[in-house]
C-alpha cells in the first residue's frame, strides 16, 4: 500500500469515503513471500492508522500556513486531510506559493459546500485598515461545525487515531472531537509567540513579573480589530480546553524567550507546546526553472539591490496613499518590485478588481528602476532571490516569518491585528528592520518624504547595511534550525512521534 500514490490519485469525491480496509491490507500483506516487503507493508499500515485533519480559518494568511503544515506532515508518510469550504480550499490550492507540486498532491482536500455569504469590495478609503468586509465570510465559516463533525466521525471509524490540527478561530467547529474516543486536537498558532503570550497575559490578567522590560513598550491594542471579530474570537475561548497542545509557527532561534514565557503560561492548562517553524520550504530546487515576471526581472538586478513591497491580502490603500508611496519610491532612486493589489474579497473568485491608477508616467519613467505587479506574486521566491535586499511589509506573520527565514530586513508598516506587535518584534527585539510609521499615528497619511527616507536608510546607508547583515545571519540560523538536528526539526519530530505513539 503506497500512501503517497494513493493520496495523489484519489479524487476529491473519494476523500474521506473510500479508505482501504485495514483487514484487507493485512490479508494481502500476509500473502507476500518477501519478509522485508511484509514488514514494509505493516509499517505503512501503522502510519495509515493515524489520520491528520487540518481545519484552517478562511483568510489567506491562515489558509496558507495550514497548507504548508499539511505538506510538512505528509512528508512523514502520514495521510493529511485539508478540510474547509470548497471556495477557500480552491483559494488555498491556487495560491500555494513555493510548495512542491508533488508534495501538494499528497494532501487530501475535503471540500465542504460553501455556505452563502456576501462578498463586498474592500473600502479603500476607510481610516481603519482592518478588513471588516471579510466578516460575512468569517461568519459563514461558523456554519461548518456539523459537516466537519460528520467528516471526523467517518475518519474516526476507519483510523486508530485521528489528529485534528485547527486554527484557534475554528475551535467551535472542531469541538465535537471531544466525543470521539480515538481523536485529539491541537491548536496551530498562526501568530508570533510574542503576540500569543502578550494576548494570553492580557486575557487571563496574568502578572507581568516574568516579562522583560521591552514587553512593557509594546504597541497599543487600540484599533487593531473591529468589535465583530473580537466577539468571534472571544466566542471560541470556551472550546479551547479540549485541545491537547499547541503548535507554533516560529523558531526558538527567533523567539526562544517568548516561547519559554508562553510555556510557563500554558503550564497551568496542561497543554504541550511545540515550536516547529518556519514551516515554509527553505529550498526551491523544484522551481529553479519557473517562469515569472518578478523572478525574471530580479535575475537582471545586482545582488541585494531591490526593495520588495507588498502589503498582503487584507490591506487596501486609498488613491492618495498610493500616490505618496509612488512618489516616495521614485524620489528614493532605489530599485523595487511593488505588488499593487487591493485586499481580498471573502470570495476571491467573484467580482472585478479595482484598477489602481499610479501617477501619470510613473511606470514608464521607472521602467528600468522598478516593476509594478498587479497579480499574485511568488513572495517566498522573491524574498529568497539574491537580488532582494529589503521588504516593505504590513508585518503579517506569514510575511515576517518568510522574510526572517530568507534573511531579508523589513521596513515595517503595520496595518491591523497582530501586525503592530510583529513590527515591534522585528524592529525593537530582533533589530532587523526599521519602522515606517508608528502605530499611534496609524490614521495619519504617510507622506512621500517619510517613505523616501525609510527606503534610503534601509537600502542605501551604513545603518541599513548593518541591519541587513544581522538579518542575513538570523536567516541562516533559522534555516539551520529546520535541518536535521536543528531545534525546530527536533520539535517537529517530537510532535510526529507524539501523535503516532
């Protein structure tokens, strides 16, 4: 029984419904004359008895991380099921940046019919950058409990053990796992350990006597989210107790002290902790010949000369903000790749995208200096390219962990949610970046001269060179932590051993 072949050939209609009967596999294996082959078959069978079920939250940064984790766990020969609405599973698949297609083919996507929800355009003129237009899709995701429970019951009847790995915001949807005798669940933290710890401390009113002095300088939580998403998050808290432990997409090389603080906070709850990040691929041999306008353009640029600019999938800029950014880039006279896109809709396959207009003649004047991209860009590969020397970012955790792993310094421009605290981690703790705009001034327009100064400082100054060297050294250490014998690899191996015990 070849699990990898089975995974790559199963149709979506078969997922979760047509697993091989273990007794049939055992009987067929017993007919083999070759004892080595017999042992091999039983080894595969034992692994197949443990099924891993991923339940992501329907926002790109969350979908992406659990898909990366799916590929990572399936590389251990374990069957992994990625469970979500048909729309968001499709979104995750088509945006599978940097993942090896052969690894992705091993993941079983189980599509749940997409509940109806409104999918309005983002309000690019809103003072708050929080993507409140996504709320209808998030509310719809709270209707998935019964189909997820049905899938878990089916998998549970065919497996020795079922391991559910879920986003914290999907805790309600997976809490039926507690009714299955052979199932257990683990929460996957899509945010930094610093952010996790600071939020847990706040929520439980814990003493800060163990906190270091720098934590007292954290950016305010004011304005990071809407009341609606705060209420949704709070509604998940009552379902967290059933989990057996937590996975963190970070490395001890990056956040060792905050992981220790987090572990101390979790001791009272008897939850195991594993820091297994970064979970994204760190080698891109499978795409070395890939054709892409960004990579082709980077191939023609000097080493470490290009600033990559992207604000993720949940940020929209007003026309005025875009004009100031364009002017700042032009005045800086630094090379750049600018991904110019609006925030995602709840359903990315519906509606027309806004065509953002740049200052007249901008692209023509700067055709030898910069590249403006309006479609999906291969961000991890761009950051890993030798010509990339900086990243202007909103500081979502995906972007931070990718930039840190690839050794690229960050011009931090947080917009909402965990981003201000990620920006603090990058600039104040790790000291591998510069802040573009203080969080307390989030509703003020960032003018062209401010942008020009930050870009010049990061890309063309001695201070920028020092920051870049520090980022490169940290990136090398982080990548080594994922190799055999490295701290993150050891923790991942420990988690796999634990769930297959």
